[in-house]
C-alpha cells in the first residue's frame, strides 16, 4: 500500500504480506523515462516513509523488489 497518492512531502509504504518471505527488499523510484531518481535498501517489514520533497512534480513509478518478487505502483508528486 502506498499513500498518500498524490504526495507532497513524503510517501508511506506498507509492505504486502507476500513480500515478507524476502530477506531484503530494494525500493526504487523511477521517472517516466526509466531513470532511477531514488533508491533505498529496505531491511525491515515495517512501514517506510520516503522523503519526496526533492522530486519534481509529475508521475513516477515506485518499484519494490526482492529476489523472488516485484511490485510496481504509479505515484504522483505535486508540491
């Protein structure tokens, strides 16, 4: 679950129970041309808050992935 969406200052991410089988997750935010604008190693299954104040307004793709699983969500940043 990703909220709020659209976001202003931060995006909160709650992990899907299916991903709890992974030892470590990676989180990347990509712009619409596929460039990684933010990357985080995520080693806990608690809620993660990601600061997006440095991102320009627009649409991005949030990619959470591990060794066996991958999930992509669209997020919108509006300051």
